[in-house]
C-alpha cells in the first residue's frame, strides 16, 4: 500500500501544474470498482488499467443519439472481452467516437456565372479502436494498460487562381491527415472490501503512426500528460460514492447503488462533471440506470450539459484552445445511449472459495466411528456472490478413500465467511501396517458435478493398529473382529456347559466372565509395548493369535469377549501426572447390591454402578495383566481401583475415569 501511495504522490507532483480538459469522460458515467458493483467496468476512459469483474466472455454494444440542431444516431461502440485465468483482454471498435467541426473562413469566391460560395474549413476527429490488458495479482490488487488509435483530418477550402486567356478561379480542398496511438497504465487496489483506489496515467505514451500534419498544428487533439486518481467507497453494500480526479483540475464525482432482485439487480448512477474548459463549474451530469442478470445487462445512460448551447462559438477560441476530448468538449451536445451487454460463461463461475484448511485430526484407521461425527478437517470458505448459497463440501484422501466422501451441506450468506467441516469414512478393507504421509483433496461445489474450488493438504495416515492414546477410543478396537470373538467365546462357554448348567441363573454373568478369563490366561503372556509408548493397540483377534499383549491389548480383548456374550463392561482409565497411563476393566455381574454376598462377603471388592436401564448393580474390577487366574486378577483390580480411584480421590479429581464401552 505504501508503494501505491508513493506512486500517486509522485505523479501528482510531476503533472499537477498542467491544465487540460476532462480525459476520463465515458458515456456511462462512473461506477464502483468493487466486486458488488452493478455493472462491468468497460469504459477504458475512466478505467485505464482495464480492470474488470468479467468471469469469461463479455460482449457490449452501445447505440445512441446526440441532440444537436438535427438529432443524429450512432453505433458508439462494439467491444469484446475475455478473461483467461488472472488475465483480462478487451478489444473495442468505436465508430461513434467522432466529432466534426465546420467553420466559415469569412471569405467567398464569385464564379463566372456570378454565383458565390463561402469558403469553409472542416476538422474531423475519430477514435477508431482500442484494446486493453489487465492482470489480477490478488483479490485486492490488479494492474494493466489500455491503448487507443485516433485519426484526425483537416480540410481547408482555398481558391487557386488560374491564368489562361482569361483569369478565373478554381476551388480546391487542401487535406491534412494524422493517426496516433496513445497508451496508459493503471493500478487498482482495495485495502478493504468496501474501499477501492486507483491511479493511472493520462497520455503517458503518445506515438504518431502516420501524419501529413505539421507537428505544431494548432488543430491537433491536445494531449498533455497527467495522472488520474480514483476512489470508490461503499458505506453500505448497496451504495457507493465514486470520485475521479485528474491532476489538471478536472474531476468527476458520483453515486451508484443497486437493488437486488430474484433474477438480477437494478442499478442507478449519477455523475457530476467539472471540466476546466467548460462552464458553468459543474458542466453537466451523467445519469444512468441499469438492469443486470448473470448473462444479460442493459443500461440507459446519457449526458446533460448545463451551459447555454445556443451561444455562438468563434473560430478564434477553437484555434486557441483546440479540443482534448472527442466526446466531451465545449462544443458537445446532450446525448442518450443504450448499452447492451452479454456475459457468456463457458466455464462455471466460482461462487465460493476455500481460503484455508485446518487439519484437526490425524487419520487413525481403527477409529472409524470417530470420523462420522467429528470432522478431520475444517475449511474456511467464503461466499463470493451477492446471494445466500448452499455449498456441498467433499474430500478424498489419496490412498485411503476409494471414492469422494461427501459431507453435510452448509448455507453461507452473501459475502460471508464460515468454517465448513469435512468428514471421512474408513474403508473396511484398509489394512496398511505402516504409517504414511499422503494428501487430502478438498472440494466445494454449489452445483451438481461442478467444483467451485479445490485445495490439497498433506495428511498423516497412521498404521492400522495406531491409537491416539485416548482410552475412550479403545472402544473402536473392542468392536473389531466381532464375529470371530463371538464364535471364540461361545466355543469356550460351550465346553463348560455342564458346569454353567449347575449355576443359579443370577450368577451366570459372573461365572461366564470367570470361565472366559481363566481360559484366556492359560494361553497368554504379558508383553509390554517394545517402544514403551501407547500408540499401538492390537485388535482382539491379533491378541489371540499372538497369545499376548500389554494392558491395552488385554483389556480390549477381555472387554470384547464379555461384550460378545452380553456382559456389560467399562474401561478404567488411570491418568498419572507423569509417565504412561494404565487401563483395566470393570464388568457388570448383573447382581443386585443385596445379592453381592453371593460372590463375596468383602464389600470393598465390588462397586455399585447403574446398568443400561439405570438400575443399581454390582460391578467388579479386573486387572487384565494378571495372567494367573480370575480371582487374583479380581483382587489386583480391586486393590488398584480402591487405591487410585477412591482413596486418592482419582475419580473426584479427574485422574481416573470410567468409560462405558456400550
């Protein structure tokens, strides 16, 4: 921004001493340069940087009339614009940008037939065509240039005496012609959304391409150099105040606004004009009204001058001052112009944009349910339109998802920015045993099968047995291998059917748990994590196949086995201030507190908790790493729970947590 203001100050100091008439005059007035403006900025007079909000192709046609003594109509311009990426190209043909002056020299000639003819001089000025280019560096900054080709022709009627047998006079026309190019550069900058600033040159590059006119001709278009400074301020979304100042004491000031409709918008504009070489001080007004839709626009604009147009203009003034603008000078008449625009979008308009993506979860394949209700990433998304839109977020993690995963749709108000959640699904077939860094592609769309924006971010996919250290997520490991574990548990209990048949039904849960534990410990050994970390947990079937594991693995297996036969379990999470935590198990004996005496007369060996139906029942703690027998595991589990959870107030202080598996 400092660079932009330095350029403005420099150009102002260099050219502020020059005085010339309005060069930034366009037939449509001036409109806001911000993104919410009602019309495209197609005037390269007030927009030398060729800045445009066009998305793809643009076609414009302007037709109008000039209200002189005899009303004339013209095709003022035909233009074509195209955006490619961040670049914008425009080309315009301007047959109606012309002005003719006819002056009587005050001399006359008498011919042999006694007729007389007054001698005239005709001066014609035309802009033939123009083109421009701009580049959008960021949403806030763009720069570019425009170039225009002009033609001027001067015809003077003169009397040429011819001496023969007698003297007579021949009337002839002397013609001088000239073509020249002029080009200008400009910058547009928006420090904040509702303010736009611009700075541009006036007549910076001036090249005569073809001339028969003396370089000091008084009748050429005057083209002194200068600078154009512009500003648009939108105090509210629907209204903008616009100002263009030339370093030559000419300016244009206006207001524009719009009203949104279901199928487009209606805009209005009123611009006041001050020109050094015109009077009064406010020389005229340029009103305009416009309707714009996504593909079509129509604008009715005009120029109303406040001076007395019946005043005779002398040739001496014209010879002294000349003209500096074809459309706007002291000899111009009121005009009305109808402009029709078409926007031809062969590519989908980007209605929403992903500003950034924040990864909030690593991918742990075993924790598949965790990603159904908790997003793994949050995207900051902006609505670029004037309307409320519904966006559909989706994502695909390379090497993890076989298809694109769609997340719930989100509504975003016009020009609002929201945080959008992205969810994923773990494939049942994913079995990678090594962690790897991959990439996640994030998409947002507002239409079916059309993506508005896409962003890619790296993401870590952990190995299949990876665990994030949160005991609550061990439930995901417990649910694995359900059919295998159910078959295993039923087979063990079937082998002990005769014993179970002799037990009172109320004690069946207790004895089933005892039989299953004793069967497991006959085969298992305690194996500590070789890396002394808590980031790896075996699935139940893996623990059976490997015949061993640490406290996490054994608690997961025993809980899975009990749950498979309908016995309710809970994990006990011991959280020390330092070092690794510990996990063991509580299970529901399904005995009422009054029947606890059936399994022990020591009331410190059981705990009263509610079951799924909210009923008080007897629960006992099991230390799964005690691979001796059930009674020893019960004793150690009780001792650990009483000491850490109750006596040391672990439950009250949050250092011990009980997590129900179901």
